[in-house]
């Protein structure tokens, strides 16, 4: 900050009257472009007073810009923390700002949170935020790679083999159908299970996130399939389907977590 250029003084060294009064005429004045709220937040970060509420994106960006301009490291740190906090609720807004300021950690966090949004919302928001060129291309490529990783859990089912609870494949009381996963491996499952996996795969193509797994939807398909009338299966359905939904969600999340977000 002290390396910034200072205005030339025609009055010599700063003059502070001993009586505590203000000698405004001889006080150097530096014109700044920031508004009062931005400067208030910036100074609150630096002084031992109540910290500013950095919870609105437009304000965080203004403080971030000022912190960068004046090389105020602690204020910069605080605004980056604010971006991380806001990223889950407003991932594309945070992505846009983080890209502009070259903040890789926050860019990556925002990109991950954006996976929970439908693709049309992401594209509309990127356009609205003025994100174009390389940042746009990189985010969409990352999303595509995450989608492929997430879909893997619905296309190859080897991960289900060691699950102890899956009445839809172990019970012989109800009709099972024979299906193959993408690798050609054969599985014998109740029809509702295939319908549910297909439903999850369709949802992942639009929203590549473990959030698409909903145990209530799986239970609904099981019940609507008429399987709810078999007492043997029904007695374990909630327990087994809940365990399956949890495991499926974990598989999707692990697949996505392996995809690194590239440096911009
Ligand atoms: Zn049964």
C-alpha cells in the first residue's frame, strides 16, 4: 500500500495542531473512487471493530476491488472468505468474480457448487454475469467431465455387488428381470430398480450432482410397481432402499470429486 503513488505536498510535512483541532487546509487529500460503504467495510476489516457484513455479492466485489487496489492483504483474505461462503447459494456470481480476480480456489469451489444447478440455469446465469471466452468454455468442459463421472455410477453397477441390503436382487418372491450394465455384466433385479437407475441417469445429464438422488423417488417407484404388496419385500424396503440411495449418492460424489478443475 505504501508503494502507491502519493499526491505531491506543497505544505511540507503533515501538521497536527497540539490542541487537537483540525487543520483541514494543510491536510493532504487523496481522491478515491470507492463509495462510503465500501471504505467503511474495508476499514472495519482492518480495525478491531464490528466486522462488516459481507453477504451481498455486489458489495463483496466492491470491497474485493478496493482491497486489491490498495494491496490490503487481510481485507483481501476476508473478501475471499466471503466469496466461499456465498458460493453455494450464488455459484455463478462467485465464479464470475473469482475468474475476474484470478482466484483459483474460489473459482473451483463455485464451479463445484454450480453442478447442482440445471444446465439452462448455468448458461443463462453465465450470460447474465458476462462470463464468456475461456472461463465459459472451461466451466462447461468441467461440467461435461463431471457429468460423465457421475453417470458412471448408473452405467456400471459393480459397486452394488458387495452391498448387503438389496432385496430387489436377492429376493426370489417377486419378479426379477435380467439386465446388463455397460460392461455386459448380468444382473437380476426387480423392474422398479432399472426404472429408478434410468431416472437418475436422466437427471444427471441435466444436473451432474449427487443431489439428484432422492430416496423418496426410489421408494415411490418401488411402491407404484406393485411390489409394495409383497410383505416380505415391503418389510425391508425402506431400510434397503435408503441404504442404496445413500451408497448411490456417495458413488456419484466420489466420481465427481476425481475431476479436477483446471487453472484458468
Ligand atoms: Zn417380494
